[in-house]
């Protein structure tokens, strides 16, 4: 299987001091890769650099053979990358339906194509179907997370960048979301780069895991091996 | 968070240099007075008139740069405050013809007006304050039409004035009066700004919450800043009434208030020397524009060329400075920790 | 009573114009968090263009269209060439830059057209015709209501029913997230300014025939009144802008009618002070976080 996303020698940061140093990773189509590490390790910065919100100072990012360096944030969706940022980014002044539609809008630009049928998204998230006209700020944390993911899926991505979906959510909902990611990977071949503090949850669905420490890749391993490696967990993940 | 300057005991040398430093404004003003007097004896009458105008402008630009540069309150209404001072002087002079008490009265009346606006303004920030002061600038001239028996509506009033003493030419006399006012204003402001008041102004501008926590009365400081700058504007307006020997609403249009803002931004926000540069610009640029207009032979160009030029310079200056207004403030700050 | 009714309709007619202009201010505020202090000057400039074309071709309606189109273009140009580069660290920067634009526009207009009042005739009669024996409305008033009503309806449809409207709202509420979803946030901002300026130009064309004439400063008071209306309604609220505009129009009509025309500007200032001190968020405004 060819790798969908290839990252090599990526260095990026805010201002003078870089946060990421020489990061290399790959994500294959239909694979879930978990990005783990302590707070401040650079996990969020990694996703922001990949989606273009933060310019990289050096390194190479290739997606399906296309060099992504210098591609504007607005165009990432067209390449097939959708980023659900830290904090979810649900637009609170818009309704659930409007948020979802927002995700699908970029496809309208191609002449003759219709916006994604949002019914698929409502099938995936029945809770949202009942709240189509509710404003973003009326939703609970779990519903917002589902909305954020649903919105990203409405953009029909091939790679989903997901930043800490379990943050602030009850274990039951976290499990639901992880299960959903597994389903999507199996059914549609969606690739996911999953940043998580919840190591167990992430490794339970991931195929591979990458551990970041102080902006560098400390380990890159199959998920089951990582989960079993207690030394690694103690060193970098705090348990 | 900015840190309040700690109180430390100073060495004898430090005390000595502090004493000298405190004398600097007085020395500068004295030197300025001498330079002005010398100039007035050497310059031709028209240039003396221009010198006088610079002095009159300096009063208001000095006050405005303290308000906007040091305290961060953007006022678009100081033209209206100048009008207040000017009309007060005009009405007084037409009854009593005593110049010095008239000027003092003009300053007092405008100070009261400034206090009223300042009370409202102290609770407003940013565009709300700008909008309020803009409304003042646009609306106040129409008072002359509402109470047209006192203010004579659009035609305005003429200002009765005694001729200068002895054989001193009018323009020279005007320059002396205006610069007496300007130098006095600069002296007072320099001392105010160099002391506790100046620190409070800057503290409130930079970080209101921190200032409050450090014990600075935020509203009180902002109202005082407005009052002080209004007094300066009143003096300036009175001096303009003396210069043109007439007052009318047409002499204080909205563009005057905008010119004042432009002058202090370009001159250098928050510095008294910047106020001087601004005052010079306010006289020199329109004059240059007028000579261009005359050479081009177009009547429309007069005045409007200056307007356009001022606007272009202002926009370019604002865009060129990477920090906008902030980078034009001369700041002496203790090193701060970024959280 | 007759007078009161007449003043009421007169106030609503003026108020409609203030509503439109206030909408222009609210649009830009929502999109860019800037109060466009240059909006009045921009509207005057396009009004001059419109009336020049009308005079040259003899067709008011051609001039009308030119003015509104000019607003679209001018708004886009101002955003792209000037406002985009304003430092966002302090809201005052945008204000000062806009004031610089005011100076430029008024200066250039003065140079081209001079500072005398130019006649600006209305396309319809301004004489009030009678309804039930009382002179209430003129045909021009009806035109004003129709024009502003059309603008409100069109804008509402745009923002609530179209993809572009959704993109514009998203770009204003949550620019980073919108970018991640493929919304061209910069372009949406330019479009917002263009639309707002076009609405402002429409309001300007509607107000000019009711004033002494066209003059570089002709819309200073309109700006103040509309700003007051927008603040009264809440800078974040388009509904508030419309309501505020009508209220300000009524206030000015009653004050002008019963106390004298020269008192009306003072009434605006007093209302502004009262609103800013009493209820700064306006009648319909609410400060709240935009994304979560």
C-alpha cells in the first residue's frame, strides 16, 4: 500500500524557537496513526503545520505525490485533507445544519457537482439529526465533537487530521468516537492522523503510533507494540 | 504585566542628575522664548503670522498628543473644543475688550466642556469614543445656528482687539501672544507628564487592569487627561480668534479635528516634540499646497490639495509603521514578562 | 395630530435611509471588527459619480446604478488596498486610517467638483400627497421605503439562503476554521466590504435629494446619525441596525418638527451619549464567544 501522507525533516515553530524538529512520519491510506506525547510535545503544532495554518521552516510534506509546501490553507480541502482543530471549532453562531453544510461547500465549486449529500453524515451521527436547527452553542461537548468531525467528513477527505477529540468528553462518548473512526477506516479507507492525550483510547483503534517528545519523533511503532512497551510509556507518556 | 516602578533611595549623583533633569523643560522653554523673540524681529510680517499660527496650533497639538499618545484616548472632537474657546473669547472681547482675562475665561469654559465630554468618554473605548467625539465635532458647530442671536449663525462674530502697544507690528505682537501661550502650555505639560500624572496616563494606556491593580484611578486619570487637553484646546481656539480677529463655524470644520489627529500621529505620538512637528506641518503643508494651487491656477485646488495630501500622508504613515499607532509611542518601559 | 402623523411618516422615511446606512456599518463591523469611519465619504464619492453620469446622460437611473456599482468597486478596493494592511493590535489603527481616507476622498472631490452645493434632484416628487385628507407621504418616500426594503430582503436572503452568504458568515465568525473548510476568507472579507459600501452608496443616493445639495461634507451628519442608530441597535445586530435607524429617524423628525431644524443634530448627539453610557451593547446586541 502506498503512503498517502509522507512527511520528512519537518521543522516548524512560532517565532524564533522551533517547536518541531526534523519530524518524519507516514500515513498510509486506510490507516489510523496516533500521535502521542506529553503536553507541549508539539502534537498540535504538527497538525497545524500539515494543514497550513502554520508555515514550516523546512522539510517536505507530500500528499498522494503532491508537494504541499506553500499550499494555502483554503486549498487543503481540495487535496483531500480535513483538519478538526484543537477545541473543535464549531461555529457557535451557526446551526448544526449550517456547520455541516459549510464542510461540503467546497465541492460546489466544481461545475456540475452537488454538495455532499448530508444525509450520510446524519446517518453516522443520529444525535445531530435531531438537532439540525440548533445553534452551535446549544450543543453539549460530545455533540460538538460529533459535529466537528461530521463537518470535516462532509468535505469528503481522504486524510482526517484530528486533534484531541476526547478532550473533556465522557469515556462512553470517547469510545463511540474511536469506534466510529475504526468503522470509517474499514468501510471507506479513510486515513486518520489522530493526536491524543488519551493513549489507551487512541492505541485501541490505531494501526501505528508516533511518540513526540520536545518536538522530535521519539518512537514510531505499531500500535500494539507501543501499547505493550511499558518503558516507552513511562518515559514519554507518563504512565 | 507592567510592573510599577519600584521606589528606591537614590545616590547623591542620581539625585543631582534628577534635579538637573527637572530643569530641562524650563531651560528648553526659555531657549524657545529667546529663539521666538529673535525670529519675530528678523522675519517679514507674513512669516511672523505663520509663526504665530504655529504657536497657536502647538497649544492644541501638545494637549492632544498627551491625551491620545500618552493616554490612548482618540478624540476627533478637539476642533469643537477649539471653537468653544474661540467663541468664548469673541463674546467676551466684544463686551469687555480685556484680552488676558478673556483668554483665561476661554480656557476655563473649554475646560468645563472638556470635563463634560471627558466624563462620558472615560467609560468608552476605541471606536465608541471616536464616534462620540466625531459626533461632537460635527454637531457642535450647529449650535451657532440654534442660538443664532448670541452666535450669529454662519456669519460668525468679529473679535474686538486693542492694537499692539507702541510701534510693534501686529504680526509680531500676535506671534508673541501665541508663543507665550504655547510655551506656557508646553512647560506645564512637560512637568505634568514628567511626574506622577504622566506615569498614570501611560499605565492606563498600556494595561488598564494592571493599572487598576497598582492603585491608579483609571476613570479619574482619563477624565483629567481630557480636561487638560481641553484646556489646551481652549487656549488654542482663543489664540486663533486673536489671529483671525473673527470666529465662525466655518473656521472649525470636521476636517480641522482630523487634521489635528493627523498632525500628532505624523509628528510622533506622545512626544511634545512631536506636537511641535505636527504644528509646523499644519502650517507649512497647506501653505505649500496653496502655492501649488496658485501656480496651477485652479481655485478648486486651494485647501483641497492640502486635505488630500494630509490624508495620503496619514494613511501611508499608519500603514508603514508595523505596529500602527503603538510603534509611534515613545515608551520607557521596564522589561516585561510575556505570559 | 395631522402634524404628528406627517412627522411620523417623514421620520420613518429618513429612518429607512439611516437603517440602510447603519446596515452597511454593521456588515463591516461583523465581518472585520472595524467601524468604517470612511463610509460617509465613500457614499458621497459614489453619489458624485452617480449624479455626474445622470447629468451627462440625462438618466437619473443610470446614475443611480453607477453610484451603487461604484460602491461595490470602491468597497472592494478600500479593503484590498488599504484596510487589509492595517495592524490589528489596536482598534484605533483602523479608525485613524479610515479618517485618512476621509481626508483624501473629500479633498479629491473638492478638487474635481469644487466646494459649492450642487443641486441633486430627486427622481420622484417630494410633495406629500394626501391619504384620507392628510398630507402624509410623497412618492419619493415610497421609493425610499421600497429601495431600503428591497435591500433588507436581498441581504437577508443572501445571508440565510445562499452558499456565499454562509461562507461570508463563517468567515466573519470563525476565520481559521473556515479556512480549514476551504472558505476563501480573504475574498469573503472583500466581498463583505463591497456589499456594505454598495448599501452605503444606496443610502447616500437616497439622502442627497433631501439635503441642501451635494457637497463633499454632505454625509457627515448621515454618518453620525447612522452610527448612533447602529450603536443603538447593537453593532453586532443587523436587525438592530434597522430598528435603530427607524428610531433615530423618528427622533430627528419629531425634534426637528417641534423644536426646530437646527436642534436636530444636538438630539442625535444626546441620544448617542445616552446609549453609549446607558446600554453600550445596544438594544439587540449581545457579546458572546464565537467558536467553541
